[in-house]
């Protein structure tokens, strides 16, 4: 009996013979010959170290005084393990090196062939610790696919995988300057990176002016300009840089750029009492402050730090909140506004009941407590009767009388339908009305033996039994 195995496994070969046969069985597998004595009509061989491939196995019986010699041939297949390849690569920008990491499963050895066919990149690299890490420089803008092929070894089969990544263009934040307006004329200088190529276009009152970029700047003369004239500066982009559109204002002191401003929150939906983290982003070199308004009300004026303002706002209630951020401008940038919104849901309330056991005839005081800022109505049911009270300072106090001796339950419910912060809730507890203790007095006069004794026992008026 022989079963197929994988590389690295031991092959177990069982050779059976006719009952009561004696002597030895010899097997030949590959270039190895093994021999063992027959025990209980069989011989078991364990063969290790078989490499990948198919092997013929010949088993020979030497015979004995009763049985003739014989032989039989079979085969065993030693298979390789499947391998798996994972390719990891991130998006980069033009001029960055693409760093590709290839991981091969198990304890594979050998090498991996890397191919980026669109740029004619092919390289075979040795595996080190199940990985191959390499860099590809000089890729231009575009999308690329890298294919990694593991070429197999004595234990693992060939496999491959691929991954795509983008080489993105860089963004430009232009520096725009102008001379003072004289005779309705001015000169605007737009500064961009030194290796940017192409033209800068300026639109003024429907008229377009152009200037070619040279050594990182374009100089453009404008006419029919007045103090406060608005211009739009346009760059279409090139092989390395994305285009941009920047608005600016011409003043007697120079150009003030209309900055981009973004405003966002760390979540889209909050609960009442959560802290919403509001982030306002302006150009990195912008100075001054940002006014934060929530639903039209100013909640803060915050100074800009490294192009950002972060404001923490405690959400007071449920509802929809509109956040407006107003950048108030500086010498370089004009004012700008942007807004966003977020929602807030109600939070769960707590309903706690306080009541003590008491005796028949005493007033039962039931206190139902909810959060201190909750508003609305508390309702309770005791002995089948309902009682309602308006919440005051987070609680409602009920005074109940005329309950007989016994055990009672209190069911309390908070109606928060008119509350902007809390969801209503319920709770139940129990209490006992105890029987009232009755004082007893006993009076007896002295008597002589054999006389009748008069004993007087006195209880409270109204006691029965």
C-alpha cells in the first residue's frame, strides 16, 4: 500500500505477503534499496527525503522453504506545495521612487521576477526572508501594473500576482504678486516651481492675458485694472504638476489671493453631549483667525496655526447643526467662507426610583430621578392608579396615602417626547406597607389564694382581632 505525498513528508510503504511466509522483503525506490524481515505477514518501510517527482517502487520477496520468490512494482508521486504571492505597492508622486514589496508564502526559497511591462522594467531578485523589496525610480505620471512571478523551488510551485498603483502629479500653490496700480495698469508675477512648463493665463473682466513660464515664474502686464479688480489665475498643468485656478484681488497694496478653505467634522452623526471636533483648513502660510458659527451663532474666534484651526464643540441637543467657518483674511489672502453640517441623535436617559418601606397610615414618598437637565413628564402607577408630574431639577416627587398593609410595585415612565436631548425610559421597583404596631397594657390587682383575679388588658382604640 502506497499513498502519494508532498515534498518534505515521509513516504510510508506497506508490503503484504501470503500468510505464514517468512524471510525478507526488499524494496527499491529511486537510487535507494531497503530490506526488512517479514513480521505478521507484512513489512512497513518509512522513506524520507524524497524530492519532487514520480518514483517507481519495486518490492521483492526472497522466498523461503515453502514459498517461491516474487516481486511487484508500483509508483508514488511526490508533489510540491502550492505557493502564494502578495504584491504591495502604494501610490506615489512624480519624482518619488515606487517601493514594491513581494511576499511569498511559507519558507519558499529562490527568486522572484518583477515586470512592469509598460516601461520595459524586468528584473529577477533573490528572496530574503520570504520577501523581495525593491524600488523603481523615474516613473512618470500615470497608472502602472507590477507583476511578480515566483519561480518556484524544490518544495513550492510557481505562482504570480499583480498590483496596480498610480504616479500622481504634484499640486502647486502659486505665489501671486503685483505692482501698484498706475494709470489702470499693473504687472502681475506668478511664481511656480522652477521645473514647471507651460503658460499662465489671467482672466480680468472677460479679457484673457497670457505669459509663458520661465525659470519658475510668469510675468504678465494687465490693463484696465482698478483698485479691487478681481482676477482669475489659471495654469493647465504639465507632465509633473496639476493645473490650478486661483482667484485674487488687485489692490493698491498688491494682490490678495482668494484662498481655498475647507471645514469638516470628525464624524457625520453624534449623540447629544458628544464633542464634535471641527477642523478648518486654510493655506499653510495664511495668518490671522477664523470665526466659527454654529446655526448662525458665533461660538468662537480661533487663531490659525500651521494652516489649521481645530475647535471642539459640545453638542447640546439632537438635531441638525450647520457649521460656518469664516476666514477673516490677511495681507496676502482675502476673506473666505465655507460650511458643513452634522446631525446629532438623542441619548438614552436613566430613570431611578427612590421609595422606602413604611407603616399603614403614613405618607409614602416616591422620588423619580432622571438626568438633571431633562425636561418632560414623569408618570407612575401604584396600586392600579396613575399619577403625573412635571420634572423639576431632574426629579418628580409623588406623595401617596391610604394604602393598606401589603407589598406594592411602582412603575415609572419618562415621557421625553418634548425633550431635545433625551430618549424616554422606564423603571420598576417595589416597597412594603407594614402593619402598624399596637401598644398593650396589662393591669391586675393582688388576690388571696382561691379568689378570682381581675385582669384588665388595654389596646389602642380601633384595634380589632
